[in-house]
């Protein structure tokens, strides 16, 4: 039995839990305001809000319902465009009307829902975060400027909120209906659904599985991992961090541990998909996907992350750098789960940087990406980890390049030598993301970018002129 609250209605169903929320709200509940667009999490037309009970408060975030199985909705509040309607236009809807922020209207429900999620966020509101809340939504008509003006208007209204509770403020100011105030107590009455992990199909965020296997996975028996308590949490022990395998990218983005340890964290996070996808996508899912250009994989390869896997037969630990055996081949049996990831935080004398190049700056798969971690001592590199994606059949830890950097003094000439070694270590192929020559050039440019970012005292012109 799957139980959740859909708008203002309690749902108890015995449908296959692999059915997507998009298909459930449209075909089983006939709520057609949620639109079918790409079915790949790219366009945002199917966006809904997911409310999760944390303590006594429900916190909301946007997701693309085309990639969300209803099994991941158990014990939550799901809000479609119909669920935020009032007797008159609400604040967000009125802002869109006043600024002419809609034309054909197909994408409008997704924008309205996503911006409503921004209004319910407990973080201090800002124009930047208002725009960021919309980054998974695509409009072909407006040119976005009218939408940006509508978002600006909503943000200006939210500046009056101060320290007021976001939900109570939203109800009082005609952003959401007053039934939102009843949701915490109603969610508490739903029994938790802690799965006993078995030999069933395993789904965490589902952001890749539902793109690749939608037609088959909807009918499978599934173990849902996204909300398993033992797979969640981010904790610091000294200079090390441990986090559960089902930690999402968005949870990383707001973690005080990550914010304190990665000074450019917001910049890196913006390069990783869109907000709705980051709200669902998990760290372990990115690792097991085994894409040669997985962004999180590349980041944690440079950090020398350790994986803790487990199944009914026992537990084991393996370095992420030894996890990949060939294209889409990993050192994991079908029943094992990545329960925990442990890595050394880039603090004190440790420097870190992540770079990515793609056809679109944001919301796109990388052509080439790379991360570097350097432990420094008075200008000398004591230890190094350099990784790169898109330059081989697996996400690559560049062991020779990393070893070369050890005990070297940072200089412009060092960058040149490193590039030559890295080029000998990679084996890119020509594909839709670029030719072999192009990818080699990108890797060289990214390595330059690492050193320009981390060592501003170097002569950037000399580095950029390196062939």
C-alpha cells in the first residue's frame, strides 16, 4: 500500500509503485494541469512539489514528476498546479499575468509550481534564488524576460517575510491555500514504509533509470532506497566526511559541512543538472550509473572517496578509484547497495576545484569534466588527485598525472608538463559530444583553468598560451 497526500486528498493505492507520478496524476486522478513534455526531466512541464516532513515542519522542493515513481511519494505531500489554486489568482499566478509571462501556456504550470516552491523555502529569499528555482523549466515562447520580471515581483513581496514561517506566510499572503497548514499532522498519521532490501529492482532517485528503462521499470517489484534512513545523512569526523548513499545533490548543496569545506560549492552545484533533478538525484546513483562523464563521480574520484557496500551476505569497502572495470562495468553485484561514502574534506592546506565544459553551460551533460585535489605545503604539492570524464570509457582517475604532481613546486611550467602527461594517459573517442581532438583540447584547457583558479599568483597569460 502506497499512501501520500495529493494536494488536499489522502491517497491510498495498491497500484504498481513503479508508475510515475506524472502518469498517476494525469491518468488516475485526471489532474491534467501537469503536462507531458520530454519525459526525460529536461523541460519542467511536469513539475510538482514534494513536501517531506522534517520534525514538525513540511519542507517542499520541486521535482520532475515524469522521473518520480509513486513509491517515492509514500508519506509525503505531492502538490500539482491544481493544489495551489485559490478562489482567485494566487500571488505567483497574478505576477505571471501582470508581467505577460505566459504565451502558449504549456510550460506555465511548471513555472508556477517551481516558483511557488521558492516561496515555501525556508532559506532567505533573493532574486538569484528565485531565478535558480526555475532553472529546470523551459519556455519556447516568452524569451524568459517576462518570466524573470514575474519572479522579481514575487521575490520583492517575499522580502516582507523576515523571520516568519514560510508556510504560514504563504497562506496569509495568498500564495497557497490554507489546507497547507494541516499537512504536518496528516502526514504524521501515515505509517512509515521502511523496506527490507531484497533481490528486487533497486531505485533511489530514478533520474537515470526512468529515462533509460521507463517501459519496463513501471511494472517491476522495487526496493525504494531514496528515503531509507540508514542511507541518509552527512556527518563530519575530523577532516573526513561520511554521507549516506541516498544523499541527494541538493542535500549536499545546503549541507553546512560542504559549504564550509568547498568554497566554490554553489558554482560547482550549478554545473550539475537542474534544481528539480538535483532534488532527486543521489550520489550513489551517479556512481553506479557508471557514466564516463558523471559529474559527482569525477568530483569524488579526485577526493579519493571510499565506498561502503552491503548486502545480505555482508559488507565491504572499496576505493571509488577501483570501482570501474570497463565501460558501464562496476565492481558491484546486483544485490549490493552503496550504503556510505567517506572522503577527506578539502580543508586547511587542501585545495579543490571542479570544471566542466558542455554544449550548454548549465543543464547539460559534459563533453569533458575534471576535478583536482591538491594538498599543499608552502607552495609545494604534497599529494594530488586529478580526475577527468569524457576522455575514456570510464570516469578516469589520472594516476600518472596525479603521481607526477607530488613533491612539485607550483609554476607555469609545471602546468605545461602536467598537460603533456595527462594527454598520454587519456583515450577519448569522437562522438556526439565532440571529436577526439576537441576533447583533448578541452582537457588541456580545463587543467589550465584548475591552476588559474587555485593559484591566482601565477601568470595566467603564460598558462593560457601553453599549447
